[in-house]
C-alpha cells in the first residue's frame, strides 16, 4: 500500500531486512572486499602515475577506469557498511539523489572508457602507422573528459526529473538508491522520466555497437599474423573480459530494477542488484594488472624493492 506522503525527506532501504542474522559476517567480508578494491585500484593508479614509461593512451584509460571505480564504490560501500551495523536502514532524500547520481555516472563512465579503449586498440593494431598521430595527448585528454562530462550531463537530467516527481511512498526495496526504484514510488506521471531513461539506454547501447564493430575489425586483422594474435591476447583479451563483466552486471541490474519479481529470495535480489558494484571494481585492476606485462613488472619490482629495503 502506498503512503500518503508527497513530501518525502527520508527513504527506507529494506534490502537488508532479511539478512540481519548474518550482518556481522557480511560486514566483515564486505569490509575486506572494499579494502581489496581500494588496494588494487590505488596500486594500478600509482603504478601508472609514477612510471613515466606507462604514460601512454592505453594505460591512461586504464587509470581512468580505476579512478572511476573508486569514485563509484565510494557512493555505496561506506553507507552499506554503516547500515549493516545500524538498526535503521534509512537515507535522506538529498543523500539518495547524490547516491543515484554518483553510482550511475560511474557506470556510464565505465562504458564510455571501455568504448574508447576499444577504439584505442583498434587504431593501435589495425592502423599502427597512424596511432601516434591519432592518439595524441590532447585527444586522450579530450576522450577522458568526454568519459566524465557525458555521464554527468545525462544523470543531472535524470536526477532533476526525479526530484520533480510527487512521491506517495518512501520504501525502497534495495540496498541503495536507484532511479527506477524511486520512480516506482511516484503518484504523478513518470512518462518523461521513462522516455529520457530509454534515450540514455539507447545512447549507451550505441557504445556497445561501436565496441563490437571495433573488435570485429580487430579479430580480422589479428588472425593474419602470429604477432597480431599475440597483441590481441596481451592487450585486447583483458578489455573483452572487463567489457563482458560490466555488460552482464548491468543487464542484471536493469532487468532486476525494471522486471524483478518480489517472489525472488531477497538474497538473490540483492546479488542481482549489487553485481556491478562488487565484481567490476575488483576484476578490472586484477585482470589488467596480471595481464599487462609492464604494469605487472612495475608492481612486482616495487614490492621486491621495498622488501629488500626492509631487510
């Protein structure tokens, strides 16, 4: 039943209601996971920042991916950890809008960065003689700026439209605030919100089309020579894994948010909703850190140097 509250100032997050018995175990594991996310992403960021030999487009885009992971997870993990130890799982209206904005700008930035990385690999492998003239420092900075400004603009519009809705409820059946969950509480028309949301989905689906087209051309080129196949496995395979991971996680979130059934177990609903906040932020720095030889060598060299210094 909908409440008669048109001026909602606080939302209740009911996603944790059925996990109170295991909250201390979940708190311990989530804390370790978040610390691991911070460690892995900061390690890659500092490795790229401190080694001038890694100041190349591919590594700068990877650095952007890691910075974005820290930005996005900061909107979820601290609040989630606090809620695990709190008897009340609430969030202010303003806090909810900020969480929506940060989490989903981070998701869009991820997709934009992965799209640009696909283009970078396409030029590097398919048109190597044109690479340095195309991927100049100025163009790299413009690409990174685009990765942030486009999502910021899109989510600013979404949040603005969300704040105009008259709400007749304050219960969000998730662990965090999400725009569709808030729109479901509206007793006013959400047609404009739905149209804008669909337009943004189509725009970012276009990113996926660009990535697929880039990789079709890449695979055709790399099949010709052994060196091409090696380049593909070395630099493109991690990107494909990261892309597949983000795509699956986002599909889980979209389908759960829009078509999820309340009859599903709460634990399964939570997993579907959180996959993109748990897996990509840790998997991206790990697969790139392990697969890209120059980053792996730099990090291992730094660790061994510190160990020698301590002894």
